[in-house]
């Protein structure tokens, strides 16, 4: 894999992205607050519980400090691949 | 900078959009056949649509100096109707020699079902029979990873298929590596919410380089931005990347891939 690095330093990238990143984090925080405020009127469905779990997992990925967070998040939100799908579908 | 949008659905866009695209530097585009927002009821519905793609849109584009190319298929969302799909596949050869047809597409999967896979394989047969390029649609959101892997399984298990003649579209961070590693071309779709932003596309270019990588807007009837490719150009410039790299992704690569079709007679601006 080739990596094309522009001339910018990590500090420069952080500084130019800071306000946008701050705004996106605030959107996440406000959305989580909104969900909490809405309260619970009925038991969560398994689909809803799964989505809550995915969001929680995604936040943990962001905090992990590991590289390739975007790809890891994409995998977290993806259905699992079954290598024997052709056999299962009889194709 | 002159650029080519390799995946845009102009039947859904206004003539004003053609004018705007021309002013933004778009000199050519390719329009895959896709879902109309509703399931069509007959093969004649598709016959009319293919006339629009091969006769009407090239004329509309030409008014603004844009060269229009297209791809033919029945899309994955309508592939659940296997009987209709087979009728459409049987009808496609009526249009395959139209002067702006580059190949079969956008074919692929939507919900990764058996019917979709069946129709996908029959499209592949058609493409091989008529020696056509292939343009692939990969599914959205949680279905993308599984569907992309299934599509790659089907493509790589067919010895007739040359990966350099296949463009796999809508790649994202978790699918781009495998598509490129297996020798296919990869298209990044700059589409709000469900696909990729110009910033993330620029990240992928930085990570994977510009080889066999294209960028498109997939502008259609949904929330989409037909001028998204110029947004990517400006993002790459903002990061200080060389014009040669930007030009490779938005101009040279589409030309290189499309030039494998006998119908791609592109006239660069003088």
C-alpha cells in the first residue's frame, strides 16, 4: 500500500480540523442527550438494543488510540461475511 | 481542472445541473442504469429507459460540451423479480451497440439475496458474451461489507473475468483494500450520509495512492450533490497534493478504464 503524505504536520491537521471536529463531537453528545431525555415508554427491541451497543462500541473504538479507526467503525456497523454463502444459497 | 464524473444519474437531474457541471470543469460523464425510485413493471419500461440513456441524455449533455456515456442493466433492487430481470437481460443486446454504451452496469447486490446473486451472475454472462466492461454497485451501510465480499467471490471464481475490466463502485474504508488488492478498479462515491465525504475520499487516496482509483458523485434523485467531484479536487488541493495526482484520479483514470471499451471515443478539450 502506498501512502501519500502531504506536507502538513499532525499539529497543522489538528488545528485546521479542530472546530469541525469539536462541532461533530458536540452533535454526538447532544444526540445522546436527546435519546436519554426521550425516556423509555416500552421495552427496547433487539434491533434498538443492537444499535445502542454499536454506538457504544463505536465510541470505544474512537478512544482506543488504534490506527484505522474509520475502517474499524465500518466493520463494527457491518453484517458478518459468511465464506460459505454460495453453499448456503445453493448457487 | 477538467474532470470526468464516472458515475452520475443525469436522468434524475435538471438541465441546469448540466450547465453547472460544465462550468465546474466536467467534460465527460458515464451514467449507469439504476433504480428509478420505484419498481418498473415491464421490459418495455426498461426499453424506454435505455432509449433515454442512449439517445436523450447524450443530446442533453452535448448542449454543454459534455460527452455522455452509459451502462445497461436491471439494477439489484429490481432483481428480486427474476423473471422480469431475465426479460431485461435478453433485451439489452438491442442497445449494446449504441455509440455511448461502455458496458454492463451498475450490477451488483442490494440486500445480498439469492435472487440478486442469480441475476448478477446472469449479467456477468451477458457481459462476457458481448465482451463488455462491467460496472459494479456495492450495497449500502451494514450490507456493504458482506455484499462486496460476495461480489468479489463471484467475480474471482469466474476465469473469464479480467479484473482490469471491472470497476467496483461505492468502496469505503473497509472494502477498498480488498478491491484494489484483487486487481479491480475502485470507485469512491461522494454522497451525503450513506457513502463517503470528499474528506474521507482524500484520506483513502492518501492511504492507497491514485492507482486504479476513481471518484464520482452518483448524483441522482436522492439527496446528492452532482458537483461533489470538484469538492474532492479542492480538498486535495487544500491539503497540498500535486495537480498530477488529482488529475490522475478525476481525469486520467476514468479515461484509462473507459478506453478499454470500443465505444469510448473521448475528445479532450483542446
